[in-house]
C-alpha cells in the first residue's frame, strides 16, 4: 500500500505488500521485499536492497552516498537483512570501491540517530544503541550489542557476542564473547549474561573465561598468551575463534583489565 503523498521512482522494485507511508521518497535502483514497512519521511536512495519484514521509522536515510571525499560515484549498494528494524533518524551510507557494499544483517535493531558509515559489515542479531556512530569499514560480527552513544573508529572489528558499554570510544578491536568499557577501552570480563541468554552452557562460559584469563589477566603479551592457550587448554570452536581473531587483528585488541 503506497500513500499518494509519497514519491516512488518508477524504476524501483517494490513487493506488493510493502507499506510506504506519506512523505517518503524511494529513488530508482531500489529493491524492497515482502512485508516491509517504510514509515513517513523516510528517504531511500539508489542502491538500497531492503529485505523482508524490515521496519524503517521516520527520518531515516538509507543508502545515501558515502561521506568519503574519494568516492567517485561507483555503483555500490546498501543491504538491509530480513526482519531488521531501523529507528528514527538513523543514517546508513552505501559502499565505496573498497567493498562495494554496506551491509546490515538479519534480525538487527538499529536504534535512533545511529550512523553506519560506508563499507561497514554488520552481522545478524546485532543491537546498536541510540546515537552509536560507526566510521567507515567497521566489521561487526553476529550478536554484538552496543550501549548508547558509542563511537567506533574506522577499520575496527568487533567479535561475535561482544558487549560494548554505553559511551565507549572504540579505537581497538574487541575480541568475541567479551565486555568492553572504560577509557581507554578495556576488557571488563566476558559477556556471561548474553551468553546465558543464548543458551551457552556453564561449562562453555567457564572455558571462554579461562581463555581470557591467559590473554588479559596474567600480564602476558598477546603472542605468549595465545601460545600458552594453544599448549595448555583443549581445542574447541570458541578457543580457535578467539586465537584467530587476536592473531589476525591489524589494529590490535583492547587493553587488559587493570585496577
């Protein structure tokens, strides 16, 4: 159902049961799939690919060109996964020649006034709190939660199941399963509450906690800590994920906890 007061370019591809409220603008080269709701005063620019059952609230701007002076008009997209909700006044820019896309996964909640810069890749089941700001090229794995008013530097990566405390300045990579807060950004334990909610067993949570004791609490450099983790702790999917994340971090990971 399209309101007569909205503008939809004839070249946009809109599924039959999409609702577009008054005063919204849909440009050409846009695809919106079944069951999605586009609230009033939403602007969706070229290159947007909106999945099924997506909800976009008033004032949001999707797929505007990157805020990157090197952008030369290349053909890029913004992908929004199924069942994702984008709240008021959020802005999501499309990609550049780096990845040719900006992508938000399925079942995410992007709260009000969030900015997602060009070439960001966000996994499934993520929550970005109000006014969180992502610079370009940020990678966020599945099940990551941000408190409000976080700021993330470009080319940073956040591992799966991590929790970032509100107001954090994220200048370093955050390994999976951890909690991060304070200034400068610091390890504050593992995200045990989130892991329990996602049905991780107590044994698995304890295993992850033991890995991070080596990495952050024993006063070892990362290389030595990871060598000892491999030598002394049994292999598992989570152990290997943590080891690979830290070893492959170009920016370096956040600080260990200090009193």
